[in-house]
């Protein structure tokens, strides 16, 4: 009996010792970093966002799909929904589905499916290898048995509905992460490239850590083809939890890294001084069976972390990295930066008033063979530009002398027809056209000029070869865009972020001041604003600083404030006379009436010029929830089409735009030069010339009269002599 008790106590002692061991499964969760196996899943990709109309002139719709290298497709369903003209002749009208030029399904268009047509094809998995694939919908439309190629008939139409989709069954075959694939492993696959990542920073993140984190956010947002600002989240934490299968980006030094991530490094790992580290890992938690892809931006100190993050801004540098771990040196980043500065920009934003097609990369453009051909030319424009009168394209072209006089060229700008001209043997030796840009053309996005030519021959019938060599038009690469413009920035929120960009649409030095102890919601609000306006920003990055009661720097600043706790916000409100302030957790204004619920739960975005130069953006709210709400409003652009520099977001998600006057700072020399420029512009007008002539006439007459009067006075005796003369007579 005593022996049995000893055995029982010994068993309890061994069990207790095992539970207290550091390597016990109860003490820490095992992490696997060797494989990344995702179970097969379905993915649906919609081919378009709006309905697409097809006509005999535009008889096909193409959708390009990028299959990632790490994905293996086991099946694919190509499904379209459509409607078409009920007058189409079935014998002459049909529909075809193709993938990479290979037909997979066809049908005749009849009146029975004119309202709710449907066609589907199963695409073999062997056809969808990694890389780009072209999914095409082609139609042949005819509603008249007599006329062939009747492009002008209003009865020949076909609408491809936006509910059409591609349905995939795929699995990941990627075994180990690879840095050269960044940032696409952090985004959804199959052409979506949607935001699917959470960003994690230490709870005590420094200014450099926050700057590095927002550099990563900006890089991901630039590569995401589809992004909703409200899907962006930034977390501040001491420990990392695998609560979902979404990828994450961790930014911070190794000493503050959560143990879950530190365990992925070898026990004898040695840090290289003055070098940053990029690392991709795959974490697997046996309790939840989650496998999560993680991207780590780290270093021995804060400087090294920021150095590693800067490498993300140079894609060609990232593509040279291999494996899941790579060091980043200052020399590599500096060389990459210099390469970007000195490289020749092809299809880049024009820097001068004149830019030729060849400078944009269009060296040779020939339209030939078919009866109707189109060439597209894309011109990027900076967001700070406002095009003046006379902006347009000077187009030089030649055509075949064998074309019939019914041939023509039709030129459109951003889809709007602007100019048309007949082509014949008269224009064969050369035709110069000026294509004016429409008034009020928006800038900050590419301007697309479409040159469509219709080439008819004297004898044109249905049996004629559509690839006849007698049809051709050439466009001279020395054709050039004339771009008279002026740079414009204002404090209107609808112009954001123009005031913070240079002529190349790169961010000028801009400092973002966040509260001294920023929370996840406050950083998330800033991230959503940045992500919402990334499409308007070509390059550059923000500098993040925490509020430390020191004077805010000169130049451009963004300030986030909750409950009036940010000293920088109070400085801006006092020095810039902003109409709305946050006092004791309540929004208040001496010049604008505010409802009581807005004072307690509303949010405000204000923008104003700084007296010392630069622009200031203030986003303030009494609570963190209202700060998130107002940042979502500002990032969505929905309510900012009305000119105004103050936007109020109420608790009922109503937005009020106020027109608040703010003038930019101008030095005395700038004011003098501006006064001269304004007066010179007036003087060269007819009215100004008339005033110049009048002033010249008055000055000339006055000078002559003064000269004559002076001579008359000189010939007369001096008044003193006259006085003596009269005294002697007396």
C-alpha cells in the first residue's frame, strides 16, 4: 500500500514537472514555417463593373486574368449574361466565347434570348497556367439581309451584363514565401489585387516605426487594384494573435517583436549593424488550424527598420531578392533612389508644355488592313495642373491614296468625339489636324485620345477581303501635345491632395502629427485617408511624428486629434483661425452654428494655408469612433465634390461642406511680381493699350506746355528787378 502511494506521488510529480517545462505544448504554441498549404477553395471574379455595349464597330470585349505562380486552378467556368436587339437575324448573328484565341462555346442570337441570354463554357485547367490569359466575348451582329457590314444601323446592338463572371476552383501550391513576389502575396489573387492585409506595429512604436509602417501601407495601396478604405486596419499590440487567415505586416525592431514572430528566427541569429531586414514567414496554429502569411519589416534599431521599409518603394530592388529573408543596406536603397531619379521615364507625366508621341513611347503607329481601326494614345497629367486655352494634340498623319472619299478619321478625347475629317487621295501626302481638349478636362488622371479611321475602297462589297493592303493610315511619332497650363492648389477639400504634390505628382515633404500615444483607431483613420488618395499620388512618402508639445515643423502638415489631446491641433486652431475647434472634448465654433449632437459626436476635416508657407490639414473629433467615421467620409471622396475647405460629419452619416476662405502665404517680392504680372496682362489688352496711349498723350502735352512756359518766364525780367524798378520811380 505504501509502495502504491509512492508511485502515485511520483507520477503526480513527473506530470507537474512536465507542465512547468518551457518547451511544453501547454506553455507555448508550436509554430510551423516550412509549408503553406491552402485547401481548395472557390473564387468568383466579375469581368466588369458596368454593362458593356457591343456593336459591329466594337464587336468584342476582352478581359485579362493574371493567374499567380503560387496558385493551381483545377476547374474554371466562363459564364456570361447578355441581352441584344430583337431584330437580329439568327442566320447572320452569333456569339462566341474564347480563351487565348481558342473557342470554347458559341450560340446563335435569337429573339427568344434577347432579354435574358445566358452562355457558359467549362475551361480546362491545363489551359490556365500561371501568367496572363485573355477571355474574349465576340459577336457578329446583322439585322438586314440586304446590307452587309451595316455599321450605322441602330438595330445592331448587344449588351454584355455586369453579372458575367469567371468561377474558379483553385489551391495554393506555394511551399515557401518569396520576397521577390511582394506585395502580391499580401493581396487577393486572380486579378483582384484587393486589400487583404492588416498592419501591426508595437504598442510603443516610435516615429520611425510609424513612418515605416505607413510606407508599407502606401506601397500595398498602390498595387491594390481594388481597395475600400474601410477595409484597412492598423493594430498596436504587444502580442500577436492569429485571429484570422488574413496576411499581416509587422513593422518594428526585433526587441519589441512579439514572441510568436521571434520564434521564427534561429536561436543563434546574429544581427548585422546598420542593415534592415525583410522576412516572410508562414505561421500555423494547431489549435485553430490557421495558416497565415506574415511579412516582417524589422532591424536591430528604429533606423534599420525604416531602412528596410524604404526598400519596398523600389520594385526592381525587391524583385532581385530571393528566399524568405533578405538584408537591406543603405547603399542598395541609395542606388535605387538615384536610379529612379536619373532614369528615362517612358509614358511618364510630361514636365513641359510640349511633349511628342515618341517621348511617350509611341514610336510607330500604323493602322492597316481592316475597314475600321483604332489607335489609343494615353497622356498622364499631374493633379496640380489646370489646362489653359489651346490645349490639345497636333496630329500629323498620312493615308493611302487609294481610299474612297467616304473614308474618314474620327478623334475622341476621353470617350467624347471632338473632331472628324474626310480621307482621300487629297490627304494622302499629309494631313495635319489640331485636336482641342474639351473645356474643363479633368487632370490628375490619364487623358486618352482615340484615333479611329474608317477606310473604304471605291468598290466595297461583302466578299471583299477585309485585310486589303490598300487600306492604311500612318501617324507621325513627332505629333505632339500642346499643354498650356498653370499650377493650381487651393484649400478646398475637393482639391486634396494637390497642395501637397509637386509637378510630378510626388508627395512634397509632409509631416503627419499623431497623438503622443496613438491608438489603433487613430492610426487606422490616418491609414484610410492615405489609402483613399493613393491613386492621385505618384511617389514620395509621409513622415510620421508623435505629438511632443514642441513647435510643429514648417511646411505641409497633417494633424489627427481626438478629444483635443493633440497640442499640434490646438496650435493650428489658434494660429490659423480655423472656424471649428475641439475644446474639452466638444466641437465649438464662434462663427458657425453647430448642432448639439455634432458638438458631442461629430467629426471635422479642415484645411487651410499656413502663414509661414505650406498647407495644414486637421482631422479632429471628440471620440475615436467619430474620428473613424469622418476619415471614412473623407477617404471615400463621395461628399467632397462641392468646393469648401471644411467638412463636418454628423452622427447620422450626413456630410456638410462649408466654404471657408483661406489664402496662401505670399512674400513681399512674390506679391510685387504678381502685381506686375496682373498689370502686364491688362496692359496687353485693347483697353490697356488705350490707357497707355492716353497717358502717353497727357504726358507729352504736359511736357510741351511746361517747356514753353519755362522759356517765357526766362525771357521776362526777374520779379526782384521789377520791384527795384518800381521803388526808384516812387
